[in-house]
C-alpha cells in the first residue's frame, strides 16, 4: 500500500485534533519525509492536497501553516442526479468512461485490492451552455460489469446499479470549500483558484462500498439548501 494516503490522513487527523497550533508551521517536507520514511515528493503531494482542500496554507520562506479547525455541520441534501438528468435545460458530457486498475488510493477508499478493476467515470454537467459541476466517480467493477454499456450521459448511475441488482443502502458525504486547480478551473471556465464546493460521497450496497465520487461545484452558481424539524 502506498504511504501517500496514510500521510495525508495522519496530517488531517492531527490538524483536526489541534496537534498543530495556529500561527506555527507544520513540520517541513524533509521532516515529514523522515518521519514517514518516504521521499520529499511523496510528502509534498500530501501537503499539496491538504492545501487544495483548505486545511493548510503556505508562506514562502516561512513554511506551511494550519488554517484552523473544520467543524462538522448537520445533515444536508444534494439534488439527485436523476432529477438533474430529466431537466430539459440541463445536460451532461462524458469526458472519460473506462475500466481501469485501482490505484492504492482508490483501492483504499473502495476497500478493494490495489489493481482490482474499477470503473472510472468523468462527467461535466451543464445548465444550458454553462458548465456547473465536474464529477469524477469510481465504481467497484465486480458489482457492475455491464455499466459502461449504458448511456451514462443521460442515465442515473444509482438507478442503473439498482436495475442490475445492486441496491444502494447508505450514503456518506462531506461538503467543503476549496480553491480550484488548473484542470478544474479550465473545465468550469473560471479563473484559477476560484472558490468552489467539493462534495465527496461514498455509496454503500449493504456492507460493500459500491461507489466513490468527487463533485466540484461552482460556488457562484449553486446553492445547497434543506429544511428540517429543529
């Protein structure tokens, strides 16, 4: 198993647990490389991801600093894809759809062996001609061998999986603010570093993790709302 996911998870746990005080730098990349017995490049990759997700920020010549704790909010709901797909003004473009071997990171998320077959789906969602949402999804291919034969620009993946005998029984999701990298900003046609929402969602079928997806959502065009009993 690659050590990159472990480093990122460990540092995030330390940040959320208050192990690193605000105003004081985290250990340097060489220090992290020595602690985890990895290359500086691997340590830098973990820091890059934490910076992109808003947990840390860099000051040239001074180091990497925590941005402060993130507090967990109660529940929220996101409009189902099947509703999006049925809106005549909204459509989706398939950027990539393929079966590939799970990387150590994806294998860890889906709880499969590294190298196991997974289906990768990269979609871009539009309202009219304006791109609003980027989707990158990974699905356990052993649960959905024929998924790629469907029209995934128009069909709900959850509905397709259910029709294939894979019921969706539970969803875990988190929502946070991030700054878009070059790839995402180009796809959404906004400046590099634009603030956006990042929605991460893991969907279960029974005890198995069937799907893991990241959505990058334009913050200037999308609002999350819900109603509930206080």
